[in-house]
């Protein structure tokens, strides 16, 4: 596992550098719509292609789940789950709130999670049982026991209904909390791990958007809903994550 973790650190740095080169030349990108409020660019595709080809060359028996290329089966029992650019809309608008996310899963558990935000140079990392770090320094979730103790991330997408949004925002406001949103679920989850947010909830999120970050939160002492057990390495569904003391209050924000 250490071999794959070290390899993951190398490949996420290379992928981040490629994505950042596109970020510095946004005017040249070809951008298309996968659906309402769901954009994809040449940067997303080429960054995922770099990661996928590097994994296939080094660990040809491993499976792969990518946002842009879908599922490739494997024989080793391990699966890489990748979002080449989480926060494509902020990325295309020249904002810094986007990241590359890589998780490695075996036996229905995430062995490690890596999230790199190239525009700020921040690397969040965690191995199961070894703690979580930001740029090599240990991080921990906060000690909030109520939503009023800080801000909470709320995720939405084109899969979120108006009724769900109203329910979440109303519940958060009633509990005295404040809403925080930057357009990247993975990065917002990392802010939970670093003790900057009370928690994060989303009615429907994809595996590639959250599995790496959930590993980081758990290793930082946080509590998360059993996303992998409920929805699998390529699934999507509800998500709750945050400080242990505020978890039940966060859970109540979802319909």
C-alpha cells in the first residue's frame, strides 16, 4: 500500500501541474456541457487521461473509476477513484476553489485519499490509520457540538431539488448556523478536516467527489456517513460529514 500511496503523491502532483497550466490559459480551452450546470473542458479530460494512463502503466491490474471516463475493471481488488478537476465551474471562471482528487479503495474501505489544490499549492493527504495532513502538517476536525459554532458547507448540483435546498438552508438558519459554499465538494470537505468548518452535507454527491476527502476527514478525527458501504466506488447518494459532536445536527439538515 505504501507503494501506491507514494505513487499517488507523485501522480497527483503531475496532474495538478497539468491542470494548472490549463488554468493559466483558460481562453484556449474547449468547453462543453454534459448537462445543466455541468461543464467539462479539455483540462478535465487531459488531466484524467494523465492519471489513468500512469496508473495503467504502473498497476495494470487495478480498477479505475473516473468522472470523465467511467469504470475500468481490474483484477487486483483495488480501485482508484478520480476526479481530475473538482470544481470545474470555479476553475473556468478563474477562481482558485478547485482541486484534483484521488482515492484508493480495497475491501470496501478507502486506504488513502489525496486532494491537491494547485492554485493555492495545498495538498491534503491521509492513509487509513495514519492520520491526516495539510502540506505535511497534521490536521484535525474542530470541536463544535452545535451548528451555531461555525459555518457549514452545503452541496448542491443539478440533481438537487428546490425543496431539498429550502429544507437544508432553513434548518441551518434555524440552528443558528452559517452557510459556506465554494463550488467544490471535495475541497469543502477538506476544510472540515482542517477544522475550518463544522461539517458538510449534500443530498446527492458522486463517489469521485467525496471518497478521498471522507478518508481525510475520518483520519482527522471526524465522523462521516457510510457513503462507500451504501453507494459503492462508482455510486452517488447522500452525504453527511463533520465534527463528532455536531454530527446528529448535520444529519438533520438532510430531508
